[in-house]
C-alpha cells in the first residue's frame, strides 16, 4: 500500500481549512445520465455523458474508442455507438488511468476489445492507487480492465482512412497521459491535459505537474489551426482560440505562484490575497474552486 505523502496531506488539509467543497464528493446518478453524440467530421464523434469526454472513430474498419467513462454507463455508451455504426468496437485507448476515463474497461475488455494505453497507465491500474486530495483509494483493476498493449512514447493506428497518432506527454495531468491526433480529420483528443473553461485537476500524486501541463499544451498548440476540433478531457468541444486562453491561464497561475513562493509567502497568505481576482470567476466553478487549484499548484511548485 502507498503511504500518505506530504503533498497529499497538505492538499487535503488545505481543502478543509479553506472550507472548499471536497472534490468529486457526490456519486453520479448513472440512471439519469444521457449520452450525447456530437458529430464532428470524417466519421469521428464526441460522446458526452458523465466523466471524461469520449472520442469515437467509426468506419468500415470498425470502431476506435477513446476512454469509456464509468462501468454503469457501458450499455448506454454502446447504444450511442450503435446509432453511429454497426461495426464492432476494435480498439479502446485510455488517455490516462483515472476512474472516470477507464471505468468501463473491464466491460469492454471482456467483450474482446483491445485496450491500449501508455506504460504507466497499466502500471497504475495494476496496483493500489491513493489520491489523498479526493480522499479515495482505488484497488488494483481486474485483469480484463488492464491495457494489453502499452507504449512508452508514440503509437500509430491506421483505421477508417485515418492516421491516428497517440503520443505521450510527460508529467502533465498524470505520468501516463496520451493525446490522440486524427491527422487527416484535424481532430485532437487531449485527455485531461485540457479542461475547457475551468481549472484542471492536476494529479501530483500520480506524477502530474503544472509545468508538464503547460508543456503539453504548448506542444499541442503546434499541431492545431483555427479549423481543428479539440475534444477536451472535460468541458464542451473546443477550438484553437479557447485552448490558447487556457494556456495563458496556466502560465499566469504558474508565474504568480512562483513569485509568491520566492517571496516566502505561505500558501494560506497567497490564496487569501486573491491572486486570480482579475480572471473570470467561472474558472473556479468546475471541478475545482480557485482556492483548490491554487493550493495544488503551490504544493507542486514548492516541492
């Protein structure tokens, strides 16, 4: 079992001290979840339900799936796919190990779908994981849920007339993040390196970092143009302009936290100074409050 580490303890303590709402405190009502299907182009779709956004490529070569949300939603996800294609789901790629992106893995694995992910995703899913900041422990995943093909840098699929390039970005949201690029269609699935419109959760305990998040988005920006469809890990379908706003936010937070640390400010004093008051309050109305995000970044940079 992994023991509590100082960063996790600091984050949990700060969350309660700030009076912030615990992250992911409520269990979703899966019965009421509806899967929305958003057509993009060239047989590629975005599915929105509960958990991370799903990417789908459908064509004569079968269905290629990116992430699968939660196990109780598998039937609804499959039903949504069946409105797109009658071909079998052949491949499922996980953008990282988190439960809201891999929860359906066991169901798809038992159905014979080939699950693919970065090496670190399988490593983490194979062992107990503790995320202190959300107060949850995750036991090792069943064998059927584990990726059976893993990669350490890049992997390319040639399906449905597309060159689908999956590549690892290091120490971003986690240590196992993959971004998936549909080259011909000019569509990218970012996984949780991008939360569209609100502060992202950075899982420092799983190897994530603010510097890695910034590097991932800077690298991603080189692959896109004003016609690129961007499927974020969370939030609505996005585009180049919105991604650049997000990148500027990340850099601003990073820079302001660094200045505070260099001045010797405590995290409490820094947060009390309301350093993001000049940014829209909506940034802190998603997964994380402004205070929670600042605490995560402070703890990361103060290591």
